[in-house]
C-alpha cells in the first residue's frame, strides 16, 4: 500500500511536567509524523485549549498536521484544520461543525461504527484496539481479523491503533490498513528521529 500514514497520539501523563512533554513533542514533530493527535481527554476545555495552542504552534513549526480531539468548540476557536472525534462527540456534531475541518477522523471499535463515521463525512477512522496494550489492560486486542473486516467494509482510510510497533507494521498493512497509530512507544522513545525512521522503514517495505 502506497503512502502508509504514521500517526502519533499524545499521552502527557507519561511526562513529569508540561515542559518535558512539550520538549519531547518538539523532537517528535521534527521527525515528521504524518499526523499528531492531541488526545488528553481528561482535561477541562480551558486547560485543553491552553495546551492545544502550544501544541499547534509546535506542529506548525515543523509542518506536521495536528488533530485536536474531543473538544469541538476549542478546535473551531483555534481554527484547527483537523479534528478527531470519539463516536459520542461525532454523533453530536452539526454539519457546520464538520465542515469546519479539512480533516475529520473518528474512533471506531466496530465495523458498524466505521460505517457510521463514513456516513458522517469523516475522512479517516482509527480502528482499535488491534493488539494487547498496556493502555487497555485486561482487554484483549480485537485482532487482525477485526482490522480486516473494518478495512474491507469501509471506503475511507483506516488507521490501526493499539499495541503497534515497528514489528507489527507489515501485518497491519497486509490487513488493509492505510496507516498505524502509536502512542506509548512514541511518547517514551529516547530518540524520536530514530523511532520514526524505523517505523518509516517498515512502512515502506
């Protein structure tokens, strides 16, 4: 599959301070992922907006697309070009909301949700979680068969999410995924440039 996308999802809880998080983000953005999603869903809207403003500036510096997550009003106020919606948020978005973003993604945990996102006008979906991951302790991954069913059932790009590292890239590509999402690995890697180069190597094989 050509133009396989590498998506990084944030987790500021893996850092002791905001400054440490932003310093790591700067190095990650310099390594040029195809998309960065600022998740941080536990924040209140005001705190999220303050963080998002700084993150958008960092991503813009390196020409990396940043999708804000969850807070539609914040994303519109900050004129973000991309937005990622959990399904309950997507269901409440107005047509005006949706048209505010050039890129609109949604989280799908079933083929039905993937089709729902497609009908809502999304430009991509994340399908999760594929492999076992510490982020979902105790919940087994839905597996490659699940990913294949979603990729085969929708016509928009599907980005695989959950427990994915460089060793899994080829498998999710074969399943039909148009990209892969990384969170913990990307947030904790000591050398973001080397980390992204390794992922890119396997994504281009």
